[in-house]
């Protein structure tokens, strides 16, 4: 199942496991306009990718996706 706006994603990022919704609410969620949000769109569970954030480039692994 590829990731779409509205999905809740479980990610391994910078040594942490987090759950966030991919939505337009930039205060609490990952916005699809951000570098991480753009990289997530269309990806699947198990995919790994690098994204440039405020502190440099980090690897993100997708551990799960739910609606």
C-alpha cells in the first residue's frame, strides 16, 4: 500500500520510532509540502530513503502505514 495524504505512518528516524499523520496540519503532522512529506508520498512499508532536514541528511525507514 503506497503512502498517501491522510495516512498514519510509523517511521524509524534518527534512532527513534515515531507515528505521524501525513496531512496539511504542520503543527502536529508531517505536511506533504515538507521534504520528508514529499519523499514519503508513494513509498511503501519497508522502504528506506534519505531526506535533508534542518540538521543535515537523515535516513528514514517506513515501519508501518494505516488509515
